[in-house]
């Protein structure tokens, strides 16, 4: 499943009459994960592409988002980005 959308928490968005939000959901029941494999359909490929674009790297751990290696890799990237942000 891929959920793609926008959400702005500001006065304009919360008013309900001046701004709109959009949400799209994708579902590929023919490519569901099983106990032995992870899902490998177009949504999986889309997630890999988005994560590579956002993080600036291709990491083998990204193929299995529920594994500890992937979570640790994302947390490391987030921490590095936070350190860059607070250094400025």
C-alpha cells in the first residue's frame, strides 16, 4: 500500500474554504508480502525510488523496510540531517 498526500497544519488549511488537500492510495493485491518474501510490485519500486531521492543514497536495507537494518539506516540519516540543520 502506498499513501501519498499533502497535509499542511496552518490557518489557511484548517479554515476549510481557502486551501485543499489531496490523498491517493495504491494497492497491489497480487504483490503482497508473505511470511517468506516482501512485496515487490510497483509500489515497492516506487518506495525505493522515493527513498533514494530523499536520502540521496541507495541502500540494500531499503528493500525490506521492516527490518532493523533499514530502521537503523533511516534513523542514522535522520540524525545526520538533524545535526546539519542545527549546525546552521
